[in-house]
C-alpha cells in the first residue's frame, strides 16, 4: 500500500466513513455539490476504495475534493453505511498535510479560510461574529445588515445582547482565561501548528 | 401428533412505507410492484390523477441490498419482475415511456437474460444504472425523483407519472414467529436449514422440515423444486422411522 | 403534515436543568432569538437553564472548513463538557445546529473508539488541567420548544392563522442538515420527515407545506459561502428551494438552524436584486423566522426586541395576517429609544 492510501486509512474516521462502496450513485443523486459543480462523491469513494496511489494523489492535487458543502445529505441514504462527506474531510486533511492543496484554485482557498475562521477562533473565541461580517465584503447581506453593523453598539442591547461586554450574554467578550485555555488546546493538539503552517505558505511536498 | 411437519409459511414483501424517502403511502404516484401487478392484471394502468401515464419508472432493490432498511441481501426475483412489468406496460400503453433504475441486472433463470434484451430491442424499455435516492410528490400529482446515471457519471433529476418500487422479499410474520418458537431462526428471521447444499430441507430438529420462501427469497421454479425435494426428504425420514 | 405513515419518533429530551451553549451564527444574526429562548424556558416554563460566560465556539465551522483538525475540535468539545460538569449539569442544549451535530458526532466517535476518548482526556488535561464527562442528554433548543409546545400554546396570545381568511397559515419548515441527517435517530421524526418544527406549527394552528425540495440543503456549504468566490453555490441551492416552494404560496418559512434562517432570508434579497424575482406574489419576499421568533411572536414578545428589523425580508405583512401589533416608529430605534436613520431600501425587493 502506498503512503497516501496509508495516511487516509489510518485516519480515525476512515473505518466509519468508507466500508465498501457498490457504486449505486445514491450519494451523488442527492448531493447539492453534484448539482452545481463537476463533482461526484460516488467516484471519489470509488477512487479511494481502489487504493490506486497515483489516482488518489491526482485527486488530492485537484479542485474536486474542495467542492463538497459538508451537508451530509449522503449519510442517511447510503445503503452500505458510507459517509462520502466524511471521506472528504479525511482527503482534505491529507491534501493540506502533504501541501497538495496549493496546486488547485479551490485548495488554495484554505489560506483565506484559515486567515478568516481560523484566526477568529484564536483571536476572539468565535467562528463568526458581526465584527467579522463586514458589509463591504458581504453585499449579499443587504442594507438591513449594513444598518445593523453601523448602529450595533446602540441596537444590540435591544435584543438582549451583551455586545463586547463582560460576563454572560450574546456577543460578549470571551474572557482572557478562556481564550488562554482555548489557545492551549490548539497548541497541545496540533491545531496551532496546522494554523501556522497553512498561513505561512503551507508544508511542502 | 404427527411424525413429521413441513414449514412452508412463506414470505411477505418489504413494507415500502419504511423507506420514507421514497414517499410510499404519502404520494399517490409512488406504488409497489404488487400494486403494478394488479394494474397490469386488470388492464388499468393509471397515474395518481386517474389518467393514462406518459412515463413509468421502476426502481430496483427497495428493501434489499440496503443496510438502512436492515436487509443486506438480494431478493433475487425483482430484477426479472421489473423487466417483465416494464414489457407489460409497453404492451398495454405503447405511448408510455418505461425506464428501469438498477444497480445490477440479475436476470436469474433460463430465458430471462434474453428477456432483458427483448425489453430493450422490441419494447424500447430504457435502463439507467443508478439507485434513486429520493422521490417527492409534485404540485401536479407527479413524482420527482433524484438519481445518478452512474454510467454517465452525472446526477439525474426526473419527473415521472408512476414510480414503481420493486419491493424485496422478507420472512413472513408467521415464519418469524415459528422460527423463534422452534429455535430454528436464521438471518433476517428466515428459517435456517442444516446445510444449503446437501440438507436444505432439514431444520436440525428431527421431523421438522422447511421448504420455500420461508428460508430465503426464491422464484416460482425454485419453490416448486424445493417442494419436491422436501417431499422426498420427508419420505426418506418417515421410512427411517419404520 | 397530514397523512404521515411513519411513527413520530420520540427522541429522549431531558425535562429540566439545562446547560445552554450559544451559537456563533445565531448570536451574530439572531441575538434576539437566544434572548427569547432563555426567556421562554425560564419565565414561561419555569425551567433551570444556565448561560455560562466561560463558553466559546465549539469550532464546528472550523472543523467543517477543514482548518481545525479533528483532535483539536474533540478537545475543545471536551472543554465545553468539562465546564458543564463543573457547573453541575448533565443536559446540554446547543443553540447551533452545527454544534449539535459536532457534539453528537464526537460522543459517537468516543463510544466507538475508546482510544480517542482517552487521547482527548490526556489532551484536555495537558492543555488546561480539566476533566470531563459526556453529557447525559444532548437536545437542540428546538427540541425543547417542541417538547413544551402545548404548554407554550396555552400561554400564546396568537395562532398561526390568517385572521382575514380564517385559514391556517401555510408554513414551510426547514430543518438544518446537521440536525436530521447526521444521526437520524437523534432528531425528532428522524431524517426524512423531521417533526420538530412541524409539530410546533401544527400545535399552534398552522399548516405545514410539503414541497419537492423540502429536504434539500439551504446551501450554506461552509467554505462554499465563507469564501467569497464560491457564493454562487450557496445562492443556487436556496434558489432551488424557493422555486420548488413557490406554487404552494407559503406565508412564511421557519428554520431551526441559524445559518439556514439567515440564508433563506438574504438570498431572497440577492435574487430579487439580481433577477427582479421574488417568490411571493407582491414583491416583498417570503418572511423567514427562527423558531424562537415564531414562538416569541405568538407569545406576544415585541417584534423589534426579537430582532425582525434586521432581517432583509420584512415581516410586517405576516404580522398583519396574524394580528400581531407593532409600532412602526419603534422599528429602527436604538435600545435607549433614540431614533436612528432607517436602512437604505433595496432597489428591487420591496420592504
């Protein structure tokens, strides 16, 4: 068995995500990404299952694995109990660890996501926060959102929020002790190294 | 008290209501192969609105080869049945499209592979290799289905007038009850025999025999052969009793 | 929905002493909903529900955008469980649907792979000297509102009925994918015909709409929205649902996922601006509510305190249909009553 196949199969999620695929197509049938992109979860599971190192490497260097929207609509339907959406998580992990993600347009977006979501978690303890949903970057949010952001300090309390406040409540400032523990968790579990690696141009293959 | 008994408590079809995503019992345009058989028999193939359908779709493996419904096995006879029903539809309604959605076409039995070819060549039945994930009722009483044409590698969404679910064979209630109470229950509640090749009518309990679909999915000819075999086995057994 | 042939799956939902975990997205877009939920549980139902200031993100969005490794998410989840244990609670109530999915999934993985549980215990201890237990019960807030829908109905001032026609309102209910699809038996009604919102709607006088794309994902897609250039995926998925529900003329849409509630609302605005198309007959769009907003409105909570004014599809016409009073002059006031300038109007979508 090749190196990539080994890496994929040694992931803790593998044995629950890919037991054996019979290529029935039920996952692709219901997949929103398959409707929108040139994407086929059945083919991805079949490729991984065949254990062809070359084919898998090709997969990890392309846009394909980045199209999944993680909705998991595939999970309740697969007649063999596979979870293509979770196989995708494993493939994305290996692609990033090997540096292959840099070779595809969709893969390179991981840098933007790390700078966005990844940094949000480490900076303020939220994945998403109004301060980070700036109207100029999100025209689809509309003028009502723009109004809210402009007036948030004065309007948020109306909703019972504790915007940037201490103590409990929505949109509170997460206390320093909690932030320190959160960052330590990232350090101990490799999350911080991963964060730094992706933001610094990633690991080289 | 008898010297020997033969269990022939048979099968029941998979209850299609259990595959909720296919909407049987909810959307009138979704029916089972049993419903279709009745329609064919009475020459009245009608869609949910009571009109002649323009398109009928058959879905294989409903309640078979499916971890989610608890039946991992293949029910053996549904592939042949669907092709037969598709041909009948095309005979009775020559203007109606008929398509069969399958994973494999298991045309067991003499002449049935040829019947598949006849279905394509003479009757214009189309075959799509893909399993249907979901069926939903539309505003106008038709059925919207989602599948993948795996040979093309493309997702497929289609609206049909009738979706026929090829329901699998399960052990009947009587089979399950008897199997448990006599302690001869096998996988999925079917009756377990001593050896599927050599002692396929013996249950292991002296004098207690089993034949037919109470043991596993079978075709008509299988059942008839199995009945003969059981009769012989019982005759041999009775002779040993003297 | 009438004519259901499946059993209402009775999920085990704890009946008191809840530990609340706030949602990043719900706090961002629907903070009034979280306030309303706590008020309903504490004031209307007299329940003990704890709002812990020491909590933080579960990293669910980070996990599903593949920027946070599995081990990290597991350990963050463990910290949340540790805080819960410290406060003396066993029943977890995560406000976010992604969190609900993450917690359920991590507990499931630990049960199947005890070595991962051990590893997580080690990691958590190493990182912050904490210990944890798995919750006895994990229920989404919408499960709780479902469980107490009849008790709440008794206190409600309004019903989901069109007061002009006397007919039940047509309601589209949208269930977050990670509620029903990850572990169907952890959701009320399972995956295909989830009943958690339908039960509320029926108990409160409304009519649930079944339409072909009912189960389709709203299209959040995590990275397919968060990365700007991918947003076409997101809007297309919502558009598919809107087109499918249009013939059924829904009066409003309700969702239990905060992301879905936001997307079903904002993409209507986007589609109206891009294509001059709305999915109601008058050009105002179909109002989208969170289940907290739906329950809160019927209980008589003030619409502007609930936060309806920061939706992009406006709800006044729905409020009129139900007979819920509101003061248009208060709509864009600050918390202190100061009159603020109203938002710009969209070019196409009527507000």
